[in-house]
């Protein structure tokens, strides 16, 4: 159980970090926000994949990482739309 939580945190951090680089928000987010974005993105991506394909995306593999990144990008795009802004580039 503890190992699963640690894997979720690491996986979430990786997915959130990659998504933040894609969306240009990496400079505004810290490690904690990358983890949160990655984990929430995994839920969003999993929901979308299940709705579109009927398949559950489970485990820690390349497919779930890609689905998590997709969900995290969607989450960051929604947040950007709500805030009404574009990323600030340094």
C-alpha cells in the first residue's frame, strides 16, 4: 500500500511536470503542484479514455503515463481558460 502511494506520487510528478512543460506553465508551478496536476490529470485522462474507448487504463506503464499527461494538459488548459490568461515566459 505504501509503495502504491509512492508510485502515484512519482508518476503524478512526472506526468504533471511533462504536462506543465507542454503547456508552458513549468516556471509557475512547483514540485507539489506538478504532483497534484499529474494525479488529477490521471483521473481526467482515465475518465476520457474510458468514455471514448470503454477500456480501463490501469497500472504503471507507458500507456497510463501518456493518458495521465493528456489529462494533465487538459486540466492545465481548463485552468488557463478560467484564469483568462496565457503563460508568462521567463
